[in-house]
C-alpha cells in the first residue's frame, strides 16, 4: 500500500497529545503521589505510636513484676521500698539517642476499695505511666493489681 506524503503528515499530527490531555495526566499523577506519601506518613505515625505504647507497657510490666516479688512489709512500708514520688524512665533504656521522649511513672499503694472482712489484708497497687510525644496530645496508661498479706510473695522466699 502506497501512502502519499499528505496522508502521512496527517496521521503524524493525530498521534500527538493535546495540552489538555498532558495537564490532566500531570494532575492525576500529582494526586497519586500525594496519596502515596500521605499513606506512608500515616503508616509511619501508626508504627511510632505502637512503639511508644509498647514501651509504656514494658515499663508497666517491669514495675508490676517488682511489686509481685515484694513481701507484705515492703509493700506497706511506703517510701522505703515503694517509690512515692514520680520518676522518669527514658524511651531507650540503655545508651539510646532519643532523649526527647521520656515516660513519667508513679506507683501508688492504696487501701483495698472492697468492703470485705479481709480488706485490711489487701492493698491495691497502681502503676501509671504518662508521656507526651512532641507535637501530640498527652497520653497515659495504667495497670492495677491487688496484693494480699498471705499471697504469692510469701511463697517465693
């Protein structure tokens, strides 16, 4: 089949993109990249929050394990064995580089809120951890347990 020069030039012009099509393609790709980057940022923020919550849980468990090993005299002698003031625990326990995030902890020992005959032989121990990441709202986690005079700690020693 023999094409004349006029038909070949005409076909070449029809194969090009118009300015509207190019602008539409650029706008569409811009929206796709913005969605990609916002999804990545959201995912990284979620991972960061999960790490902070996990560290708070580790601190809570650490102090609950200490309470579990105390004898009754050590739990009721507040201020000697059980800290009464708030104390600070860093995000990285040993040699970390992130000094901006730290957890404020407090251990409280209170009388048993139950109205039973053995309430004098029980104490409620609450460990609370507070932290405020940079640029975000204040967060808190707490864990409570009951300790009895003749509980598990009597059998450890």
